[in-house]
C-alpha cells in the first residue's frame, strides 16, 4: 500500500521539530525513504511541501537541507501568532458550534484539575489542545492551517517554559471560553491578545544567530 505524501510530510516535520534532524542537516531522499519505509516519490513530494512551509531549503551541491531560522525570523513568528490567535478567537465567538464549546469547557475543567495536582506535562498538552480547538472553532480553513503551521514552527524555534502561575493561565482560558460562549467577539479577541502577550514571555528562542546562516551543509543528527 502506498503511503501518502502528507503522512511522510508529517513524519519529517515532526523529526525536524523534535530536533532529530538539526538545522542545516542534509535530507537525502534515499535516507528518508529508508527511515520511513516508503519509496522516494512521497519523500520528494513531502520535501517540496516542507520547503514551501519554510522547514526545508534547497542548496546548490547539497540538495534538500533543514532550514536554519534566524533570531529575527523566530521573533517575527511569535509576533505573527500574537496577531492570529486573537483573530481566531474573535471568529470563534461568531461561528463556534456547540461541539466546539463543549470541548473547550471540558479542557478548561481538566486543566484546572491538573493544576491542583501539579501535573505539568498534562497541562502542556491540554494547553496545546485548547488553542488548537479554539482555532478550529473559527471555522476558517485558511486561518486554521496558518495557525497550525505557526505552532509547529514555534515548537521548532522555541523552548517553552511552564507558566509560573498555571492557575492564572487557566483562568484566562476560562474567560476566553466564556466570551466565546456569549458570542462576544471583541472581548474574545481582547482576552486572547492579552493571554498571548503574557505567554510570550515563557518562550526562549533556540536560535541565536542574528543574521542568516552561512550557506553550508552538515549531516543530520
């Protein structure tokens, strides 16, 4: 059975985000095909997609390599998320379904329970699920896709520290859900913008280079 290119794309992207393939590392079709148990065709298609997303770059004499984001690119990306998430929350307040609202309320309930038990890893995954659901509730396919790609890149470019006051973080989530439930688009936007601004301080960039990296290639980690 032929494995679709989008599945291979997801696998390569996950390996880049996790650091298995380091910045500047070569991505040869032969090695990737062997790693994921596929032919070179879906690998080639996946690399083209990842290049369009900014995770991969093609270099003369080296072929496909993992991109090397600069510190400025990382900062721009975080700023972009701070603009997109409030927009998604505003649209969610106008377009969300009862199903979206049920999931969001359930995640807030679980998050507050986990805070009491000091289960940090659970809180991290629940927080990601919350923001993903909020984006899905916007019912804007283009915005959802852009936010998904942005979250992947942020996970790649940043180390995110746990919030110093997780109870306050989940109180902010609860307030956003209340605004979405009432259909108050402006309040949902404002609360999400404030939440994104506060959480930005927990992001520590993995990249340090202020200028684009020199055009050299290295082997994958």
